């Protein structure tokens, strides 16, 4: 039988807690615009972004509680998107300086 | 219409499965636009670039969209509990927060155009407007779907036991939010740093 309603979902209390954490993480992201983080700037922002991503997809989209098949679809999309970016970037790196996009 | 889910070969609801496949393809869709934006980031043709971004303003927009994900998931939870009045309240709140976000984007676009950053100013501006414009279009479609769900619920066409419909709308809405989480960092914050 279909299992769409069979998984256990978090409680509203947990949803509020996650939203609070997301608000704090967004504030932290914004703080990088005003505070100098030096070489940690980009890695910090990417880490915060990934934490927010996992929280929304895992809890709000219930991926943490659903079948792993849905997870595979999402990962396929993300991996292909990243592959697209890396291939495009690698191709552009082959273009000599002065030739190009501007 | 019956809310019962037919038995399938995968043991999963086909509608929900289709939604996840669709969302997987949407990641590739936005991945391509984000890639294009990053490639053209420095090709401003002497025109305005990332210095025009108003990070505090965009941060507030991001906060609004993140909070709309909370109201959406609370609406879905209320539907699962069979509390249709509360479900409608949260769905309407989600749509309103989405409208605030779109209003902010319209203001931002208008400001950029006044400052000389238009769709055709440079490869950078084209990539920026196409990426954020497509995201805005997705939010707009989400608002229309939310208002449709609200109306159908009011007229009794979406019933207490049909919470999978709210769940699918929620999946789409959270996806739109999660894409903005990426755009906010990759498009706005990192280039502005």
C-alpha cells in the first residue's frame, strides 16, 4: 500500500525550533557583509548555506522521514547541476585571456 | 474525488513521486542559470555590477521567504490533523509572505533599472535578471497554487483526508525557498564580500 501518510512527521514545536535556527543562520550569513572574516568568508557562507539546505529539505520537506528513493532523485539533480557548473568552468579555463565573454 | 491512494508497483504515491522527479529536474534547471551567472559575474561591460546589491534589504527578503516555509509546513501539519480552519490560515499566511517577497523583488528590480542595470546592459545583468526573474516566476506560480488550494479548501473540494495535496504544494514551496537559500549566498553574499 502507498506509504505517503505512513511516516512520522516532526511536531509543530520542532518546526518552530528549526525556523528559529534558520533565522539565526540567515542573520549569521548577513553578518558576513558587515564583519571581516578574511579567508573564512566563503567557506563559512557555504557551510551555513549547506546547513540551511539540509534543515529545510530534511525537516520541512520531510526527506529525512520519507523513502530513500526521493532522496536519490534530489541528489541526482544536485550532482548533475554541480557537474554542469564544473564542466562549464573547466571549459572556460581553456579559453585564452583576452578572448571571450565580455 | 477519492483521497485513497492506489496501490503502485513502487508502493509509493505516484503524485508525490512525480513531484520529487520534477524537483530533481528543477535543481538542474536552476543549476544551469547559477552556472551562467557565475561565469558572467565579471562581464559588466563597464556598467553596474554587484556593488548595486542592497544586502540588508535582500536579507530581510530571505528571512521572509524562510518564514514562509515555516507557515507552509504548519499548514500541512494542520491538514494532516484534519484542522482545515488552521490549515487555511497558515496557507494564506504563506501566500502573503510570498507576496511580500515578490514585492521586495519588484522594488529591487526597479531600483536596479533606475541605476542603469537592465536586462541588456551586460552579460552579467542578463544572467542576474534571468536567474532571479525565473526564481520570482516560480514564487509567483507558488502563490497562485497556494491561493488555489485555499479556495478549493473553502469550497470543500480539498477535503480533510486529502492532505497529500497540501504536502505536494508544500514540497514545491519549500523547493522555491531552498533555491533562494543558494541564490542568496552564491549570487548576492559571496560576490559582494
